[in-house]
């Protein structure tokens, strides 16, 4: 079992905080740290935030929310083993050629420690502010995945889609290795996208819905696409492993493993304010005994 910490960049937005979190996570034995994405927050919005019972974002207009790729670059520079994942970048809002360049550079310079977590977004007003159509964003995201992979695969790449077209172009440096694309989202459409195109699937740990059935949707979609369902990494939350829980960690981990989950993602907030002590204890109590189990 692998373990990850979520909400790194909006919880520790400056360099000192990012470095502190990354070093502590690496020392404790965590596999990775996640950083979230929003370019802008509209002051007024009617869209429903799907990962909270209130339907509203938990952050206000003045909160620091660093770009996840730049934040990860800083955090990767002070670590040697820890991996980093966008959880998730809103793919339809990004120029796929620019993003492909950024991702490849980040993976190249971190010696292959980057994973691209992607989602299609829910905040319609943010799309409007950025001049990106909200409609058909799923189709746009599918094409962007294909376009980026074409650029990473070799020079003289071409792609002919509805939203992306280029012919015989090269984008360098290439990634250090294969960049895993982890599809996030709490819907069946996201699960099917993960099965068809992704290297992993991550239903949000904050969703009030029961997301476990979605793992089977992703596996079926992989099989229908002629892919190995077992090769799709499944990520999920586990509240029973948070510091306040009294549940036996072995019991909680075995329950996740029965659902085919290979990585558990936990929010960093519950480990505060005594971050050093809490993460070290988690490493001794949970990660070391169960990381290879």
C-alpha cells in the first residue's frame, strides 16, 4: 500500500511551508504529496462544489492558492524520493501544448517524480472568466490527453482533433520516463475516462457520495477498451487512518485492499498543528508496517 498527503499547496502556500511539508512527508515514508488547482475564484458563483455538503468552496477570495506546477517544482527541489501529483489540474482550462511542456520539464528535472492528475472541472464561472467553453469539456480533456502523449512520445509529432491540431512539431525536453495520468472525479464519466485513457483513478476524498462503485466502472471501461483493468491504479481516501481515529490501521487498510485500492490519500489538515510529531508517528504506526503489505 502507498500513502499520499493531499492539499499541500493551499495548506502550505509559501516556500518555507512547502519545504517543511515535503521534507517531513519524505522522512515519514509517504509516497507522494498532492497539490490542487484553481486559476481564479469568482466572487459570485451558482455552481455547486461537489466535494462539500454545503456546495460551497472552503476558501475565500483572499486565500493563497499557488499554481500547483510551480509549487511542486519548489517542493521537488528539496526532496529526492518523494513523488508529486496534481490533484487535480483542470485540464480543459489549460493549453495542452503549454501544459505538455511544463509537465515534461517538471518530470525531467525531478528525475521522473511527477504524476499528472487531471479533472474536467465543475466551476462554470471560472471557465467563463478564462474564456474556455464549459460545454463539452470532457471531450476537450480526452483530446488534450492524446495530444500531450503524442508530444511526449517523440519528435515530429502530429495530432488531428476537433480541439487540437498540429503537424510535425517537437516539444523538449521529453519526460524522464512515462508520466502517469491519474483521472480524478466523482462521476461515472470520470471513471470511464480513467478506464479508457488513464493510468489511475482518484475519486475525491471529500465527496459525500459513496465512490467505491466507481472503481468497478473504471475497470469495466478498461476491459471494454482492450486494456488491463488491473493496470489502472486506484486511489482513495481512508478517514479511519486519520490521527483522531481509533480504528486498527491494519483493518482499515485491508478493507481498502479488498476494493483493489493501491494508494490511500489523506488530507494534511488533520495532522496539524503538530505536523512533525503527527507525520512521524503515522510513519511508524502505519506506513512502515503496511507500505509493502
